């Protein structure tokens, strides 16, 4: 994609045949729309953190209406319950043929719920987005009777495996439907355990998702593996790669940073969960930003938070620490 947002010519295609305008010759990105929802989720997190009203009105509420309107206008079909039928569709770059892909559905649920919770939302957008939210189907799942567990599927129907993402885990990150302190945590964990692709490099999100699910040992292993594999041909150790693409591999470093931060702190629904996936044998000093212009600074040693400073102090009441097994009732 070029910096102004249009497709590269080679992806859009020179010999397009019967392809409709706007549909790429490149099959990997032909129906890959949910990147717009990823951007909105990122912007929502920025606003949650800063509460910058100008950012809200000049950025988030400018981009969100056309992005969300596209989903309603492009997907004209409806299922038996009157919900949007996402068809034709694909589930990321991995499943090129899909109906009701989980990343798109989870993204729409997450983004719309966060936007509709804004007090500053103009009434016409609230009405439009409330109607759209009612049209979004549930994330597709499958119940395994033998193992007595439920897992998220990449899509309601999916075929033509072509890449290495785990689309079903977009319900954990970037769209945090499942995670520490949330309902149905075990669905998220079972989905993580059931994933097809377990690589630990580049843009693979396994470490982030493990941290968000409170899987301490798994997140730790991901970080150790990533940090132990610098590019041998580069003098600067953080020039990872080439991973899946190039050197320096900014994906590798970015995923590492996000994983460490999510191991230390997770914030949703007004709570600040500290040490949700932090190893007891790792000592750390940290200072992180939380929603509502909040900073949290602390020291952790031998699995205990020995010092914590919260600014503003009134947010201290929102801190949640992990419950030890012998403390659970």
C-alpha cells in the first residue's frame, strides 16, 4: 500500500479481467478490510489514554463513520436472524474463502461498543452505530464435546488456507473480547491452545495473546525466545529479522514490547490489572500509561509488588492484583 492509502499497482493488478473496481488481483488482500477496524481500535486506545478532545473530534470521529459505514453498505446479505452475512469475505490473509470471519465480527463488536460508550458521541452517530451494532452477529465458535470446551473459529465457514495467522485469536488481540478479568476467559485460553500457528518471531502475536490471557509461562517463553535471536549480521541487536519480511524487523521488536507491557499491566472496564502474567522470578522497575491520563510506576521482586505510585492517586482504587491459588474461594 502506498503512503496515501491506495493499492500498489502490482497488487491492484494490470490484467484485471472481470474484477470489479476496487477488488484487487492480489488474492491475499482482496477482501481484507478489517485493517480499518484495527486502526479504529488503536485510535480508541489513544483517546482512552489521553482523553484529548481535539484528537477525538479531529481524528477518531472523522475516520470512524466512513470505515463503519462501509461494512454495512458492502455486506448487503442477511442471515436467518436478520444479522449481517459477511459474504464474500476472507479471514485475514490466511483463509481466502470465508463467511462471517471472526476478526471482522470481533472488531466491529469491540469498536462499536467502545464508541457507543463515549459520552461525547453526537446523537446522529449514536443512532447510526446503535443500529449497526444490532446487525453484528456473534463471533463463530465450536463446542468440543469430548474436551468439554468451546473455541473460537476463524470464521463460520472457511477454506483455502494460504498464510500463517490465527484469525480466531483476534478476539484476544487486537480486539480484547477475551482476557484477564473478562467473562469466558477459558474460551480464550482454549482457543489459544487450539491455534494452528505457534511461531515466535516477527508479527506473530502469540506472546501478546498469551499475556492477555494470563498465561505467564507461555508469555515468558515467547519473550525469552524473541530476545535471544538478534540478527547475526547487524551490529545493533534490536535489528531483528528478517522474520517474515525484512531487516530491521520492526514487527519483532513491537510485539516484544507489547507483550512485556501486557504481562505487567492490562486495563479495561475501568480497572488496572497489575502483574496479570508476570513471572515470579523476574525483577522489574516499570512506569506505564493507563487510561484517563494515568501513570502507574512500580517495583516488582520475587513475585510481589513492593512499591507502586499511581498518578492521579484516586486511580489507586482501580488497581487489581492477581489472586494466588490459595487465596481463591
